[in-house]
C-alpha cells in the first residue's frame, strides 16, 4: 500500500489519521455509504461521478484526497471537504460542498491605451439544471482606433456546453455568432462586412482516473459565412463548411485561487469547395500550458505557455492570425503582427498579494507571424514584458480579470495599458 502523506491526512481530518494508521496495519475500512450535503443546485450525480470511491471500496486517505480534488476540479464549488466518518467496522463518506453563484449578468468592458474600447452585456449561466451545463451569451459594441482594417464592430454570440450526456462519456458543445463591422480596405475606404458562424461539436472523454487525467477527442462541423457590402467593398468570401477534429490531453487541476498541472489542445479544420463550401481551406492550431507551483507560498505559480497555428488555402482576403492587444503580445497594438502562420511563447509569474484572490502578474512574451496575405514582412521574433494584477472572483465560475502595463522590447510604440477578462 502507498504510504499516506501528511497533506492527505490533513485533508481528511481525524478520520483520515485513523484510516492511515489502519492502512499501515492492514486493509483500510470500506465505505458503507456516501452522504452529500451543501449541493442545493448541483445534482448528486455530478458529484458522485467524480469520486474515486464507491460503496464497498477501501477508504484510503489517498482515494479520499483524489476524490476531493476531482470534485474541486469541477470549478462549481467554493469549498469541498470529504470526511470518512467511522460507522462500526466501516465508514460513511461525508462529502460537503459550498456552491458558487451560477447565474451572472455582467457588463462587458475592455480597452487599451491605443484608444480601442468595447462595451456590452454578458450572461454567464453555469451549472444549468444542476448538471454542470454552461451557457454564455453576450452582445458587444466596439470602437477600434488602432487597427488598419476595422473601424467599429457590433457582435452577438451564444454558446452552450452539455457534458456527460445521460451520464455517459460523451459531451456536446454548440455556438452561434454574428458580427457586423465597418471595415477599411487597403486604400483607406470603408465598407460594411458581416460574419456569421455556427459550430456543433461532440467529444468523448477517455479519462478514467480521479482526479481526471488523460485524453478527450472530438469531432463536428464548423460553418462560416462572410458578406461584404458597399461601394468600396471587395468581393465577398462566401461560405465554408469545415470538418473539425479536436484532441486534448488534460491534467490541469483547480486550486480555488490558482491552477496546477498541464494541458495540451489541438484543433484541425478542413473544408473543400466541392462540399457545401465556396472555397477550400485547412487550419491547424496547437496550444500547450504548464502551470507549476513556485516557492513555498500557496497559489504562487509560474505559467509556461506555447502556441502556434498554420492556415492554408482560403479566400486570401485577410490574415488568419493576429498577435498584439490585451491577451497575446500585450506590448503591441492589436494588429501589429499578422499572418497565416504564427508562434507564441509566454512565461507568467503570479504571486498573491494581501489576499489570495489578488495576484501580482509579471509576464514575458515572444512570438511572430509569417505568410502575410498582403505581402508585409514581420520580424522573425518580437518580445514584450508586462506588469499588472490578476484577480480571480471565486463567488462565480471561471471569472478572472487582469490589468497592467506592457512594454515592447523589439519595435513597438512604447508602453501600453492592457485590461481583459480571461
């Protein structure tokens, strides 16, 4: 039997200590029953599905801690506690949770020092029907001073995610999006442009361990349509219907105010002009993240991020990738670095300040893009550094905000303010 750790014993309390002592002498007591409390909205099946223990299993401290972490990884609870309560020769597994708030209507505001800003409203509804379904809907209007090919935008989007349909390994994800914008052609003349996108994906979760670790594979369809109107409008791109394939390896774990572990994600799209499309294209996007605890302070961490992509074919009217702005390459304007292929590297250092939910952010970023459709040449590499604050609002699900100042190290136009919701 694996020796119990002090951390696992601390997590499970006095009963965990008794279990640990029992484990050193022989088999741990078995689970007689599982009792849930605190889940007023969340259905029992959502929690039970994440437990590493079932009735009749040996309640080792390691299995109890694995169960606690797996339930916490759902991101639905502000606190998770699992205690093995002695009951004769067996134990009752008492699972206590404190739920977050799941319905969140919030204003949507972003901006930077280049004069770009956007505002609107957003609804985030997590844990719908108590089944961990998620819906995000927003409307947004923006004014863009810094970009060469856009002047203003109006957009609306709704997405829905339904995991583990009928308690199976299968999940469904759908999205509808529409953007109307005033665009600028290469001669500086304005025209109207409309983008419409629809997506439907299904995934299969192959992760059997608790906490979950392993592969998730998916496939589906992605449809997009672009229409240009006005005296100075170029020909419309038309529509494309692409087959989509996704793969992710997930070993990322939620620690309330921080995350630890790693995640790899890949997405491939392919459309043919002979199948419900006006043009053919191929696209591949890769993203790898490794979040590591750093030092002795809890929630102090280092984030290493590597990403890249390549796009081929298509109508040739715009670049597929853009670096710069408030999320990637924060020291550059939002369309400074564009092309049909790109690479990106980032290192982030995060340290809690007075409160764990508020952390100092120091970031170094490097990246570039190639194969610009307009023939513009980028440097082989750009780099920037930034300093700011990142706040995680734990009352709600997946709400994190950051703001700060970034400085380009190669070219660029000096220090920039950045702010965004992650």
